[in-house]
């Protein structure tokens, strides 16, 4: 695709906008979606905005049989002046490119990814909530669409993006979550897909999350395949605040490198806080809790931004963190990040892109 032309076919039956109190997360979709097609013969073609509608898909499509599916999660925010912005879209595009490389897929070029999303949000702009804490969640998705049976990379792809207005995870104030330390199932293994946002990773995670929820835990703490080191918490990266350092597991192929993780590290460095990326043993967390060295634990991710952890529990032990209260580091980072996203604080890192 040389210069990006996007055709627009508008819906003839726009939906009523949901009220901000009912939004929750991922329940509503906007009126339109963005799509672009790819084939090895034509390259990228037919960038288009259409009504939100079912996709025509060959029942033999690679995505349905061999799981060639990759997605992203990002957000747009409405500022007080009514203008809308994207938070770090290049980060998400870059991560999709890296994932596509691992899954032998063809990623959309940067212009197609970013301009397509911007054009879609312009069409559905009324759906970007203005209420405090609310935002527009963006789900860019890449799937292999060629119909064939035989395990090889698809020669055809669709890149599409759908939008969902969402409310703050912290509607009733940030409440620390209870987390189950998962020692049976693992999320990723060395040499696998863990560092990508492959749909397959989420299929593989459902069993552990479902069992944890039955036990009344919000999510699981994922460990490495030896069950010795800490990797992630649910669909978030994880940070530990010790007396003298703030630690997050280093990215060594099994962990998804989050945009919020990266932003938190940058913010902490700017605040001259001792933030370190290194391997973290589960035993170190337990020892830290016993000695009082462990002050806070929190998850980071696009949906919740910062999610404090109040309790970690395993089959035969549990620890309560910071008296089950939100700690000062979690609070400060939440305020900084949401302040930048909402335009209440200056965009000192140049993370916002105007739509
Ligand atoms: C497995 C996993 N880890 C970490 C994250 C956090 O990534 P980000 O900060 O880019 O949302 C996510 C969410 O996207 C995730 O699904």
C-alpha cells in the first residue's frame, strides 16, 4: 500500500451510547471497525472502515486451525478540552511486529496500524467517554485467513481493530486483589510464545484463572517452568517493592513486556527510585514478607493501569502484603500514569498522540 486510503462505509443503524456507569470492561462495542487485508501477491490492500459486523471467514482459515492470531490492547482518552489522544500506540505496533515475526505472520506497517486506528476513532469519536477514569479500549487484531489444511504460515491475513468504551477498574477505589500462586499450570516456557500477545497464550491461561476464581482469587501469579521464579500476575506484569529496591522480573522470553511496565520503569527512573529488572525468586518474596522487607506488590497493565496485590496464597501458605492496603508507590504510580493519560498532568515523556 503506497499512500494510505481508507474507505468508509457507515452503519445505517447506530447503537445508543451506553451510560458510563454501566460500561464495565469489554461489554460494549462501538458502531464501526477498521480492517485491512493482506496477501503475498497483493501486499496490504483495501484499508476500510465498516459497520461493526461479523467477519466473513473461510472455515479452513489458518486462524481457526493453527491459531495464527495475535492481538494488542491499548487505550484512547478524552481530555477536558474534548480532544482525544492515544497512549503510546507505537509501543503496541512494535510489539505486534515482534509477535508476528515469532508466529510467522505479516504485521501491518506502522502507518496502517496507527492511521487506521486514528481514522476509526474519528468515525466513532462520540464513543470515547468523557467521565473520569473511563476510556476507549482498543483491540487491534491480526489473523491468518487463508483457507487450507496443512501446517504452514498463512499467505493471507486480516488486520482489524474493534473498540470498546470501558470504565475504570478502580470504580470503587483501588482495592488490593487476592492472588493464587499457580504451581500446577504454567503460562509460558523458554523458546515458546510467552513474550508475544498470541491468542494461544490466553487459551492456555484460562484453566488456571478459572480454578483460581473458584477459590475466590482474582488471578494467578505465574511462575517459571521450574516453579522457582516469578513471571507475571494474571494478564499483568508484576512489581515488588522491597525496602531498598523496586523489582520486576527481567524479560527473558517467557514474559510479555508490557507498555505500562515500561512506562512504570521510566517514571520510577525519573523519580530517582531504585528500580531493577532481574530474576525474582518466589522464596525471596516469602522471605521478604516474613522479614518485613517486602512493602508492596502490584500488577501493571493497560486495563487496570496499576493493580495492588493484597494477598498471595499457595496450597500451604499465604502472605498478606501491606496490611491489604494500597501502598504509597502503587498510589503514586497510578496517579502519575492516569494523570498523564487524562491530560491532568503534563505529558513529559511524549507518550500521547493526538487523534
Ligand atoms: C500476559 C500479559 N502480561 C502483561 C500485560 C501488560 O501489558 P500492557 O502493559 O502492555 O497492557 C498484558 C496485557 O496486555 C498481558 O496480557
